[in-house]
C-alpha cells in the first residue's frame, strides 16, 4: 500500500490513522526536533479561534517555559484532520503540507530558537508585574490629594483604570501579534514547499488565504498552472 492509499484508508477507518502516521515516519524519517507524531481521538477546539484544531505542535515544557534549546516537540493529530469537510485535505500531500511543512516547522523553531515561538510565563509575569507596579504608582500619585482633603476625584480613579485597561489591551495585542508572526512564518514555509508537493488547488488557496490574513495583506490571489517544462499555461485570479 502506498502513502496515498494509506491516507485514504485512514480517512475512512479511524483505526488506521496511527498506522498512516507511522508510515509517514517510516518513509520520511523523524527529524531530530520531533519526539513523536500521535493520533488523538478526542477532538480539540482552539480557544482563540473557536474552530476545530487539525493538528498542533506540543513543545517541550523546558522550551516553552525556560526557552531551553534543543528540546524536541511532539505533534498531535486530531480527527478533523481526516475529515475533508473540515480540513479541506483532498490527498496525502495536503495532509503532509500541514504536518511536515507547518507543524514540523514550528517544532524546528522551538528546537533551534525557542524565544521565537514561546512567550514564556516568566515574560508574562514580568509584564504583569510591571503593569501592577505602574498602576500602584498612579494610585500613590493621587494619594497626597486625598490626605490634603482634596477630592480624590472619581476621574483620577477612572483614568487609572482606563490606563490599566489600555495596558492590558496592548499586552493582549502584543501576544496576538507574536502568535501571528510565527504562524505567518509556518504558512510561508508551506507555500515555499508547494513546488515539492502535489497539493490540491483548494489546499493551496487555503494556505494563501491564511498568509493574507496573518500578514494583513489584501493583495489578490493568483493561481498559475505550469506545464512540464515550467511554462505558465494559465493564470486565474481569485477574489475572496
Ligand atoms: Zn501553526
């Protein structure tokens, strides 16, 4: 059975999914930065996006929390990765595009340069502390007024809270920007590897749309079809 047949079998029969993942490992080997690739029968839903996760890279806690290099990550694959109406995967290359060119890429960055991909809890803590410290400084500025029986103005308090909310908001925005940046790098890696794969047009458009979303680039998507000699046969503009 070739890889494509094995993939189609895994789509139809859940009991074949881990076998398919093992076959992928057998054919291409496992890079040094991957511990294992495992099928998880319980579907996961992304907290940020509210959509079903297809697969994810789970880093070593030492990489995630302490930014230690050379720590392997694991990739977990969920049921929706085998359901075409959710994943959009039409063939094994669509699947491998996400598994190898995207999730492995996250694992490679985590292995080689963890601070590129993990906002460590330590940095969250420092940022939170700073917010709190600044907040206390704002309050203490208002205190002398209070002791001099001046009005500890409602507006002062309001201002302080507004400032604090602003800071928290910008912190959340920073975090989103950080995630968007490493997602963008992974999707770009998928794009670069299309030339080595036989992905469906639908999957390629899907990746192009993700890149557009994460980079906030609104340029149109153009699909070129090439002949065997590499000449452009057709060009189609997609407006979505
Ligand atoms: Zn990703």
